[in-house]
C-alpha cells in the first residue's frame, strides 16, 4: 500500500495515550508492515467522548501536537505526511449549528451541554437540529451526526472525499520534484504545506467548494508557482 488515511481511534484510545511518541511508532510500523510512503493524518474531532472542560483542553493540545509532529517529520522512509484538519471542520459545523438553534454560546464549553439517557450522550450542538420538542432523552436530529460520534455520510462524505483526494494530489508534488530535479527535500515540503493549507481551506471549512476538480487545480497551481520561482 502506498498511502494510509490515519484517523486516530479516539474513544477506543484515551487522550492521554495519544502522544507524539506513540503516533510516530504507529506510522513507522505502518511503513514496516505495509510499505506506506504517504500518510494523511486527521486531527481529532469533538465527539461524545469529550465530556469535561479538561478533556476539551486535552483535545486542543493533542491536535496541536499532531500538527507539530507532521511539521517536524524527518523520517525519509515516509516521504509524505500531511494533515487533514477534520477537527477544525467539525468545530465550525458545531458552532454554526448551535447558532442556528439559538443556543447560548457565551460559555466556551457550551458544546458540553448534552442529551441524557445515554452512557455517552451526544452534544446538543452536534446532534440536534432544534431545541424545540426536546426532552431529556431525545431531540429532532440534524444531518451531521446521529449520535455525536458517527457521521451522516450522505451530507458529510463530499468534503471528506474531496479533502482526501486533494491531499493525495499534494503528495504527488514530491514525485514531480524528483522527476524534474527542481526541488530539494526542504522545498518539496514547503510546496506540500502550501498545498495542504489550500486543501484544508477549501474542503475542511464552510467555504463553498463547487467541484472536486479543484483537487487537481490546487496541486497544479502550487506546482506552477514553484516552477516560476526556480
């Protein structure tokens, strides 16, 4: 296998064991077992396993660590490692949904307001479409997440697939640079980071993304810019 999409199983794993050292070992093991040369790693998203203010802060810190790991990556056996900022996209969706419902967002931890009657109750801001007709156990659900963990793919899949395709195109910049001899490793990583940022800005955001053809356009634009600068 050439590429791996790495969604860290937060929930099965607690935040305290998701460390830079453990992630690095997991990535190197994937290369050893499957020959992985490209990794797209998702930032963690808010979900029903995040139940306290402390865990909210841990989630933010873990995502900062993931970005730092990717930015400082020097292992040459995995040539391409990119971040898909899934967590930021979910934060934006939850924020907008809460506004549309009329939730009080003056407190930073408003997302911790939950439905009851569940072992891991979902956040109102994440799983509900309206605060009307809500009971302690139920609400009218939205089309983002039915349970605060799993996604409604008929509405969410487009951007997930678009972001993944876009980042895979970014990974090809290293192959192009090798073939042309125009880039060293440092310049290739800079080009990939610009491409990665453009993909996340386009697909892991609430910005209108009208066509999956953008995935090719983004990587091609970065490549053309680099050629003009060499």
